[in-house]
């Protein structure tokens, strides 16, 4: 939200309180509390009728500094709040005549005690960012609403990323962003996954600890500052030190939650019935038969919405007209080695028998007059499960548990964005704050059930909505995109932004969701989708089985599915980084190459794990231009060397995609290419790319049971040796 008319003036009818300087600083040894009057204090009388802004500095973990700005602090905090996991370390505070400071790890904050308001965040002997005389504001607009904002200096050459899954420009400089979950597709400024956290390549990130709407002006109100604001009398944020972007994500996810490990079978190919298509058991069986006949590895079969009866969503009852024997069907599919996924959402249609049951038990969200909140968007007369009620959570889980007992393995947790604010929650939560948090409660309820029933590491969902902390409940997919090259690029930008927001896994609908993709779009998207952390064939009104396009599409899907299965040892190790350090599996170039100025802008390519560069082909003619960082890179498919430090243009047929190995990389290839679950370290092939003399690299290859296998690869050949060598280790 913008409060100014240009730089000097406020918008008409708007007033602002700002710290004029520091009157006093109090410390208890772990916090600094700064009292800042809004006018200079020349004599005692200046303290009368004068607002004071209180700013408190603290540290929930080493290299993280929290800042709370308050005007009036008497408001009732109804929640919810983000669930954070503090890990307090050593904190040093000092209050001197000219400056007060707090030090946490390698990060420190310094408050000037003389002159205008001035705060600096420092690390590594330099200033990361500043809050200056006009940075803090308690603003009242023309309608009487009050907001608190902060403006942190944006350094020359600094780039801003993140804020959730956003489909516009990857670099957020110059953008206005409101974090408010909405069902807006992938072609607008709206987003399903809003995260009030931005990452910079200047050595830090900022997490705004507010689940309600947070408005960001990233060099868009004051061009040299990143502003964020919330409605009310209080604003809390955290500055998270790096120094590298990976370090920032490591510290941020330690605070908000690390991505969970997901089962190996989830990395295989998912095939959906699609959404509004006509399907029954015969159709589903024909899909499975068709995949087998064409030698296409398939891991998960997904049943979308119409596994239930229309107008009954969600009552979790199979449509008897199309699936008369669900238990038998699931048993037959599982006998073929498939896992089963079902579409669900948190809405209860009026026609569903669960509507009256949920109303009688008090498990549905209510209006202020005690009536059930309802509307007709999506399903006629639908209500909303109240996940703030523990009893409602158990009730909902009980319905899903019956499906798990039937043999279902996981759920696609769709929706969760269209959450009303004119309602009363069971636990008294503030409806504005609950709007985004609802996705967290919904996905936590389902993911938690899967962990309890299937075991830790065996739970996985396919979620659309999320907010900060949602990375704990993977996997997330990109939502409803068009079936075009443009939408493919939009989806990739969304995934890269989500990766910069702490999410470790990400997927998207191969070929796009809306409309029927041109066969070339489908084939290009298939290569991209099968070089993502998770891969799903899904559409809206048309099937996404590859032979529906042409036989060449079958070849493309087969080729890249088998390649992904062989990469399982590599992908699982990349996923381990997500679970232990918060580093995403699909990584924007800036995460791996933070000191490369060109990598800062790359949004049409990514690193899959630490060592493989992927550049999806976004043109029908197969032309693709991508950036290769310094060094001797190697095309994984052809073995051809590509000299880096420059942009490269290539032309690829539909069965090919730029897939380059980093100089000196050792990439483990498994011996099995028709399924994701196998003995990954049995007959594993370690491919060494462009080694330099004297290189030594340790490689960990996971095991299905027991400790992983550890290998050390040492390079003895001189620099002019062949670019690629490989060895098979048994």
C-alpha cells in the first residue's frame, strides 16, 4: 500500500507519526527497547500530548534480529500467528551515549542515540540495510484506518526475490505485492501461495511476522527502499543474515519449518484422470494399460474431483455410477504397483450428507449471527470446515482415514484460498489473519494424518494454497495455468519465486491445465516437468495421456521419465538438502551463483540440485537461449562441452533439452529406469564431468534401508583429459 504522493507529501487525508529521535533505550541483556518520541524533546513540556513509538530489538536465533514497532499496544491479539521455532543463541547488548547495539551471531543492529532516527543492520564489516528518518511510519488514512510501515534501504545493485509463488517478473524490484491468498490462476498478480518473506542477494532476507495482508512496496514507493506495512498498531519483522542466499534460506527455514522428506515413490510420474473429463473404471484401466503397453513408467494414479458425485463435494463417497467397486478397483491398481491419489478440498456442499452432520457437531465455520457461512461458488450451498476446532480436525481426518483404509496413499489438497473474512472461528481467531493461515491448518491436518497412518517420510500431498511455514507439508503445485508456452514460462517464474520463499519441492501440470495444448507445447512441457522435483500429467477438460497428442509425445515422456528414474540417487540427495538446510531441489541460478551478476536475472532456467542446469525450451522452433556460468560445462546427453561465462543459443528437437552438468560434478545414476523405488546404490554409476587435476569429491548415495553409501572420487588425469569420464561402482 502506498501512503505518499510523491516523495515529500502524504496522500490527501493521510497523517503519519514518525520517530524524531531516541529518548531512552532500555536493555535486559537480551533485548533493546527504544522509546522514540515523534517530535524533538527540547524541554519537559515537549513530552506532553506527544505520541511515542516503541521499537524493540531481539533475537530468536543466531544471525536473526527481530524488530517490533508499536504505537498503542493495548489491542487484543486474537491470533493466529505463524508457528515459529526459536533457537536462542548468545546475544550481546550495549547501551552507550552515542549508540545502542544488539549482536546475534554475525549480525548486529545499531541504533543512533543522537540526531534523527537511524538504525543500521551490519554483518561482515558492512551495512546490510538501514532504517532512516522517514522509514518508520504509523499512518492513518482518510477513512480512519491505521497502518504501521517500515522502509529498509535497498542498496545499489541489490535484487529482491520471493514473496511466495508469484508469476510475474522473478526479480521483484519495482513491484507492489500484497500477500493475500487468492484463486487467480497463473497469469495475474494474484497468488495461491503468499509468503511475507523476501530474499535478497545483498546478504540478508526479511520475514514479516504477520499472517494477515502485508503490503510490500519494493522500490515502488520510495525507489531506494523496500517498504512493508500492515493494518493496526504493531509491526514485527525479522532481518535474517546470510551471507549467501542459501544461508538466508537455511536460517529462515530453521525458524519457520523445514520441508519434510517425502516418499521415493512420489518422484515417479503421476497420471491424472483430469478434471471435467468423462471417466470411470474402464477409462482409468485403459490409461494404465496404455502406459504399460507403451513402456511408460507410471508411479501414481490420481483421481480428480469427479470420483465423487457432482454437487456432493466433499462427502468422500465414490460415485457408484462410475466406480461401483472402489475397493476392488484400488486393489487391482495397487496390484500393478501403483499408488493412489484422491482429490479433496475443505468445502462441504449443502447436498453432501456431511453438511448436516458437520452443522450438528459444530464443525463448520459460522457467521456472527450463528448461522453457517455458505455460498454457491464452486459447490452449491457449500460450507467450510473449521480447522481451528480440534474436534473438527479429528472429524475431517476420520473421513479421510476411511479412504486410507481402502488403500488410498495420498491426497491432492486443492483450494483453501477463498476464505471469507465475515465469519467467526471456533477459537476466536481474527478473520483477517485466518484468511492466509487457513491453508496452513488445512494442509497440516491432512499431512499430519498421512504421517500418523503411513509413517514419517511416507506422507505427501499435492497442495495448491500455502503461506509461511507451508513448506513443511509438501508437495505444492503451481495451480491453474493455460496450455501455452507463455503459461509455461509463467509457471517456471512462480516455481522459482516459491523456491526463494523456503519451499523445497514444486510441481506443475505438464502441458498446462486450461485448454488443449498443441502437441509441441505438451512435448516441451513434458521435458521440463520430468526434470522438476515432482511430475504430473493433469488437465482440465482433456486427457493428458501422451498418445492423445502423437506417438512422438509418447517417446518424449518415456525418455524423460526413464532419465528421471535413473537420477533418483541424485534427486534424493538434493531433497536431503531441502530437509536439513532448506535448500530447494529446483534452485534459481542466484542460489548457486550469488556472485555472478548475470545469474541474478535468470528466470527461464534453473539448477536441478547443485550440479545440473536445466533450460526449458519455450519456443515451437526448438530455439532456446540460456546463460552458462563460468567453467567447462558438459551436456549430459551428448557429452559435448559448453564453455561458460556467456549466453548460449541452441536448437533442440522435441526429445532434447539443455541439461548441463557443472564443472567437476559427480552425478550418481541409478541402474533402474522404470520405477523410483529400487536399490539406488546397487550398481550405481558415478559420472564425473569436466574434472580438474587433483579434484576430490565425496558423493553420498542413499539406500532404501540402512546407511547411505559414501564414495570418494579423486581426479588424477591432467587438465586436457576428456571432458567426461564415468565409473561403475558395485
